[in-house]
C-alpha cells in the first residue's frame, strides 16, 4: 500500500519533533515568540511556519497562503514577517 504525501508528511513531522529539546514549546512563550493565541495557536504551528519559510525559500505571501490553506492560521505576509522576527530569540534558544 502506498502512503499519501500527507501521511508521509505527518509521520516525518512527528519524527522531527522527537529530536527537539524538552520544553521547546514552553520556551516559545518564555522567549515571547508567541505572545497571545490569535492566528498562530501553538509553538508547533509557529515552527511549521518557520520551516515553510526557511526550508522552501518561499515568499512571505506564499507562506501566509500556505498557512491558511493548511489550517495553521489566517495571516497576512506582514503578520508572517512579525511572527518570524519574534521567533528569532526562541529558535536560537
């Protein structure tokens, strides 16, 4: 049986999360990468946003569109930029 690309993506994502340090989600709040739950609801959603931008070399507008399409959140390109800037201290943590 052939797995769908969505299944492969989710399995790969779960595998990747396994390697992150303990407390990485709490650190997103402590480092102010997430300050309130609005468009981006979790540290995991923010991390997906970061990877979409950095890993695919997408424009901010493309990342915003992809975030809405995949259910991560409804954001403008400017909002994506702000989230990425706020996440800098967290991701370097």
